[in-house]
C-alpha cells in the first residue's frame, strides 16, 4: 500500500488557486474527497510511526473550508492541506504540524505556537535562571542540521520584570518557540517523505522533552502534576 503524499493533492490545489469559488469546488468535490482520503492515510501512517518514539494523543486533520467571518480574505477554501499531532498531556507538552502546499510551500513545524501567560512566564524564568540546557540543544549537530534556529514572534525589548542586559535575553524575549523545516514539491512527493518527516520529528524530541520538563516542574525541579 502506498502511504506517501498523493501527487494529485498538489495538482488539485494548483487548480483551486485559480478557481477558488464554491461552484468550481462543488463540481470537483468528489475528486477532492478521494484525494483527501489518500492524504489522511499518509498522515495517519506518520502518526503510527511517531508513536514508536513519542506518545501521540491526537491527530487532527484540518478541513479545507476557511472561516472567513473575521478575515479580509474572503476566499472560501484553503489551498493547502494541514494536520497536527498532539503529545499526551499533561506530562508531555508541545506538538507537531505537517503542511502540504504546492509551489514549494510545504513545511513541517514543532514547538509552542501560543504559550499561555503562565507557561510563557515559566519558560522565561527557566532561561533567566539557566539557559545552558537550551543552548546545548540548539548547538547539537543533529538537531541544528534538522531544525536550525527558532522562528516566531518575539518582543523588541525585555519583557516586564526581566533585565534587558541578561545574557539569555535573546531567549527570554521570545513569545513563540517554534522550529520550521521547509520542503520542495519534489521532496514532498518522494517515496521516503513520510519516513523523513518522522525522523525530523524524532530529532526534535530533546527540545520537546526539555520544555515539557520546564512546564511540569517548578524552578526547584519539583513536579507540578
């Protein structure tokens, strides 16, 4: 059984980019549903592979319909396919995301998209006290070659209550803790793509496990669970 990303998925989204309206989509909806079913199998297969090295609590495949109520962009359909993989809570934090989009816009991501106020303060306090473990993860050869450096939003200066001259201020002023790895269309359609993504997610474990520890213990290392 072929559990790779179907080539028709990219082809369909290229057509949809030029025909993003309800009439066209409704006419081609059976075609999309057949392609979607194949793509879901690939995502679920990835989830099974990830279950060998992590505890995945939930796989969520996002719908193609856009919520246009509060958006200036009124196009009704997404021109990409996305799914998230949530780790077992409360002891494991963070998650994974796989985004498939034509024209070399596909990517995977991991980390913390929107930490709540309490989690963000805990992370910042950890870095203020000792940033050495995070630095070692960022410098690790395997991790760095896979994920590179943090992306996401950050403050322009120190958050309230933190010293702007602190040696870890580059970490402390981050609002998001995300890593992104991009892929070309050719890479996405390769037979080993799902295995490659699985390995990349596995390589993120030192970071996710460290952050999980930070968010489930106090500054004395005592469990909060």
